[in-house]
C-alpha cells in the first residue's frame, strides 16, 4: 500500500491524515507534514492513523517528537486510531496514557 499524508483544517485543529506504511523510509514525510503544520502556527493537532497498515518505531518516534514540539508551544496532539494492532503498540509502549486516542476525528476535535 502506498504511503499518503495530507493535512486539512478542522475548525481550530489541523488534521494530519496518514495512510499506508509508516516506517524508516516514510516517517520523514510524516515528520515534514507535522513540522510544517506546527511552524505555520498550528498548536492543536490531530494525527489520523486509521488508514495506516504498518507502524514501526520510527513512526512512533515521529509522533512522540511532534507531541513534545507542540506541547512546548502550549498545544495539544491527539491521535485517531481504531485498529487493534496499532492500539496494541500504543498500549505496550505506554503511549496510550500520553496521547489522547480517539475513534474518529470528530471525537478528537470534541475532546
């Protein structure tokens, strides 16, 4: 599956929607999208990984780095994820207690 990343505004939030495999080869593109959003003034981010079929530690690292960067600017970062195999990664690493995990973008925006 081809890697995709796109951003859009959803009220005061910037949604970064990711699809395909997030690994050592594609994670820099995710990082670039998130950094661009933050540098353009977005401090309320939602990363939607519901279309991600594979996530390695590099991709997780990008999300942790984005969280640190956005928090240092006084912002928030939430993740949309309903896939059990990805939720297991967040659970095993303890990141389910760090990130706000939501079932949909609308749930994330409401929180």
